[in-house]
C-alpha cells in the first residue's frame, strides 16, 4: 500500500526567525522566534519597554528586518510597499494625525494600495469606507476634523482606516487603550467577527490582561526583548509569571472566556474603622433616567 504524499501546509501568516532589532545602537529585540498561523489571534503582552511595539513595527515593515520577517511565506524585504499594504495593516499606538484632515478622507487613505497612481478612489473604495465607518459607530463623523475627536473616537477612526485597507493580517498596538469598556468590547468583537468571516489574522499588544486573554488564541509574554513564555491564555496568565515579569501582585481567577487578572494591593496597612462621614448614603445616589420620562 502506497503512503499518501505529504500535503504541504500553508505558510504561516507571520514567521519570525531570530528577529533582532537595535534602535540608536541599543538592542531592543534580541532574537525573537514566533509563528502566527493564518486566522489565529495572538496577543503579545509584557511590561513597559519590553519591545512589544517594536515587534509589531518590524512585522509591519516599519523597521528593517528583511530576512527575519516572513509574511504568508514571503520575506518582507521582497514585498513592495503597495503589496505589503494589501497584506498587512497596522493600528499604531499614536499614529501621526495629518492636520486639518476630515475623518472620511483619513479613512480613505486606507484604500491607497487599491487606487492607481494619479487616479481617484472608485465607488467601491467609498462604499468600503462607509461600511467600515458604520460598523465602528462613526457614521455621524464623516466631515469632522480628526483633531476635534475625543481620544476614543480617534482610536476607532484609526482602526477604521486599517480595516478599510482590506489586509488579511491586522497588527493592533494597544487598540483599545483609549476606549470605554462598551466600545472596547464593540471593537474587539468586530475584529473577532471579521476574523471569522474574512479569515483575518490578528497580532495584537494589550495591557489589559483579562481582555487580552478573552480574545487571544495564544499569548506571548515578552520581557527585555525576548519571549519568556508562550501558550494559551491559561498557560501564560499565571500569578507566578506575572509576578516575575511585571513585578505585580495579582490574583488570577477563572472567568467565562479566559483567566481574569485582578491587581491586588501588596500590603494594605491596617486602617482603623473609617469614621462615619456626614451625608454618607448606604447606597449609590442614582440620577433619574430621563429617557424613561414621558
Ligand atoms: N528610537 C529609539 N531609540 C532608542 N530606544 C528606543 C527607540 N524607540 C524605542 N526605544 C526603546 O525600546 C524599548 C522598547 O520600546 P517599545 O515601544 O517596543 O516597548 P513596549 O513593550 O511597546 O512598551 P509600552 O508597553 O510602554 O508601550 C524601550 O525601552 C524604548 O525606550
């Protein structure tokens, strides 16, 4: 009986081999190996300065690493700028905001890889942009100047531009840091939905470890420019690893969709009973819900 020929596995969306990055002569990433499968959601966590943004910038082609980074099997150095932009879209932590630009024009920049040189955007490009703005709850913001938006509104616009780009690999650097909890969930649910319907691959960084663990298939803990742990959220979000690498006091408890990481105060000094404060109610004072008034 003949053995079946081995089927070739598809190339991973991201393949990092011994990625080393130095900035201004200082070694920042000191040999990172990582693969992210197509359709996977991997979140990189780690303390401030660990090198998370640097890692994402290298994967997005914003820092030179022509041989150490492969995207869908192709060394990033072999992808021309327009080709790369069709493959990978980045939501940076603090993108440069062109002064005086309206939201619609900014999000249209995401369509640049599809617009011929000296050409104009097509009806399809505009339809894509409008659809993304609607999905991100930004329908009323088309004409608003970016600089006039709140931090959270602007963060959603940055994500809109990346989604309008139509790339299959999304790099999200702290995508929800300025968002209220409602919009955090809305944005992450949208990304997760696109992952399922459009086969997006997500490589993200996040400081909110509980939320990170709820969405990621796999987590990577980076410290001092190297990977110190990788695995499922349950394997990486442990009290021991977080204490060791963040120098944080935390409790980790099981949650419905992943471990919940609760920062706890290391030593709370014994406090005498708080004196009864005047006018202290034993319940919150809740303003009447005007929307229910007739
Ligand atoms: N241009 C630069 N020159 C020198 N050092 C730099 C440069 N850019 C970044 N660094 C340093 O590289 C290290 C890693 O920075 P990076 O922004 O990747 O960390 P991070 O893990 O994303 O941190 P954070 O959680 O604070 O966002 C930091 O110590 C930072 O000061």
